[in-house]
């Protein structure tokens, strides 16, 4: 496995003329089994797997956890190597953003729901870094976890509407044995909160059941919210049942739906979802 | 020469695996010698030259001349073939914009000056179509005329800041014998206006001279504006001396400068510039 810090080194290593296929796994590091599942899928479908590790300042708002976002590069490099990544790209902020011409990519109505509602500008920063990574790596396929379902939906729309030259592969959420979705932010839970956190997934399963028996979206959202607040110290940021990937209110023509939640604990905010 | 209307046909024809270099000449059609100069440069530097002809609705504002923008596809195809274009891509609006997820690309401060000041949203539409064309064609080099100097500056910034995988080649303005910059819109001038229009270039040359002897930007702008209004029925939209390509006020550190004008005649608005 090669570890590179500059775009130039990375592009020399990839050398697309070889005819080999390239899979990209973009991450912000502090790797867990969710990321390693992305790598596993990428390895099955491509000759070369490139993982980027970059805590992207552009997608953190003022007062958000950019500074305290967990980092452990040494462990990340070891885990990436064990998982079979071929090239790890760890650019500095200066390498990624040496210039600032002020051009921004603004998401559409998909960004007004769920996390977008409380994180203005977040998805601008996501689109900025993914467009740059897609152009730098030129991957045949790019792997995104379904835990960040809104991010995935917006990126799929970006690829579709702007003819980006990579295929987006959706990878299912990886969970702890007790159902908690794996997340780099889980380490910021107190032991008490960690013990309570599996209630989020239980509430989602209950919501899915209520959806299958035909309850209305508002009723389902209320039930899921009550279930979480009754059984934990977490505060509800949102519980929403929407169409997927358009993230609009459900109509008779809706095919896929997402039940998504965000819950705030003392030092961290967790998200989870089920797509049905 | 092949003429294609769909992205799929185009991509089958290009077949980048062949190792051939591709030059893209994006146009809105109604070709004149300015466009053919782009083709000439592209032919010298690439194995395959792709010209797109697409009057892009996204870059016209309400009340602008989208409907009356001159079109003559039959002549365009003939001129493109004579110039040695290999593939002409003439997509429908539906082929280019089959979906609308609402994602927008917003230019930065460069768009607040010159044409951007009176054409809100114009450069959003330009960035949208060029990102799509770059992704569809995947050109090694893309050719833009220096007549649309603000467009060129913003596209250069987009390519630089987002690592787009094409090199932008600047191609000098082509002029009529009397100095009028070639433009598809020149056909919308009345005979009287056509006779007056060369004053724009004369005024720019005068401005360049005043710049070379050290006059201040405001003085030069005033002189150029008076020269045009005194000698024609055109109304000044702007006369501006700015840094290039940043399009900011000139400072002691400015390297290249642009003197740019836009003049409105009865049915059309002409732009021209000199970069020094």
C-alpha cells in the first residue's frame, strides 16, 4: 500500500492508461467497520482501490466539531492496509484548497430537509470536496455508505444531473451487535449514552413496522420520536419519513422511502436511517 | 465528420481508450471566424476535435435573447466540416437537461463585475453547461475565445479550484477588417449600427494607449465611454479596467489587466475587450 499526500504523486501512481479500473472510498478517517465495508465492496469491483482521508473543513459550519472531529491517522493507515487498500491519499487542507476563487456548488431542495435544515452550507462543502476528489482520482466507481443517506442522495443527484464520470455505489449501514450504526463520532458518547444509543435503531425498526401496516408519516414520526425520548437522554433533532432519494413528502407515486433520525447527546449528534 | 445528437452516440465515437487526444470547442452555433479560429487551434493540438453546438437556455435570463439568438444549423454543420471538425455534438435541451435536481454552481466575486452585474445568473448557467460538457466529452483541452473574457476567467478559476480534468486554451479575438469583434449577434445590428460599431475597438485601442501612459483607471474608463457615445448611437452598459483574470480593482501587484466594454444598440448588445 502506498500513502501519498499530494495530488501529483497520487495521479502518477494511478496512471489510468494502464486500463485498470479504480474504486474510490472517500473518508474523513477514524476508520471503523463501516468504512472497511466500503473498501470490501470496492475491492470486489475494481483493480485499484484508492481511499482518501481528509477531514474537510468546507463541510463543517461555525461552532461544529471540525476541531474535535476524531483523528487517528496511524491506526487508519494500518486498517486501510489490512483491508487491502492500494493507495491512501491524505492531503493537507492547503493541498486540497490552495486557491479560493469563491465558486460554490449549491445543492437543491434535497438539502433543505434532515441534516441540511440544521447544517446550512454543509452540503455545499460536501459537493465541493467530492467534485474535487472525483476529478483528482477519476474513479470508475465511488463508494458511499447509506448511513449518510442525505449526502448519498445529493451526490447521486449531482452525478446524474452533471454527467460526472463515476458510478456511485450505495453500501449498506454496518451496525454494532446491539444495532447502533457504526460512526466515527460514537467515541464521543459517554458510557451512559453509549448504553442508551441502540434505542435509535430499535425506534427505526418500530417505525418501519408502523409504515408497513399503513400508518401516516406524521404518526410514524411522532411514535419514533417518543420512543427515543422516552428511553434515552437524547434530544430529537429530527425524525422524518420522506421519499428517497428525492427527499420530498411522500405521495402515492413514491417508490422508495427513508425513515431518518438525528439525535443529540451531550457531546455528539448521531444519525441513522432505514430505507424501505 | 460525424454529427451526433445524443451523449451515448458521442461517447461511443470518442472512445478514449484509443489513446487519442480530444479537443473540445463549445459553441452556441451560428458560427463565424472566431469559432473557426478555435477549431484551428484545437486541430493543431489534438487528434480529435469535438465541437458542441448548443444554445444553452440556462445562461439566458428572463427577457434576454434566448428565442431570438441567431441559429443556422445547416450552415454550421457545413462550416464545421470545412474547418476539419471530427465530431459535431448537437444535443436537444432535453438531452442536456433531462433532470432537474436543483443543484447550482455559483461563481464567486468574478461574476459581480462586467456582464455579470447586468446578467444575474448568467454565469451559473455557463458553469452548469461547461461542467456537463467537460464530463460528457472528457477533453484533454477545451478552447474558449478571449472575446468572452469574463466567461473565460470564471471557467479558468473553476478548472483550477475544482481540479477539472481539461486544460483551458485561450484563443485571441478574431475581428472584421474594420476592427469589429466577430460575434454571432452582429447580424442583429441595423446597417447604421453596423457602420458605427467599429468605434468600440477604436475606443479600446485609445484606452490601451491611455493606460500605457499611466492614466488612472477611472479616467481611462471615462475617456473610452465618451469616445463611444460621442461617435455612435450605442449606450454604454459598462467600461471597466480591472485585473485579469481575477476581475478585481487594479493594485500595485496587478500583472495582467483587462479593459472591457459592453455597448447596447437597438436590438443587440455587443462586448469587446483588450487584455494588456
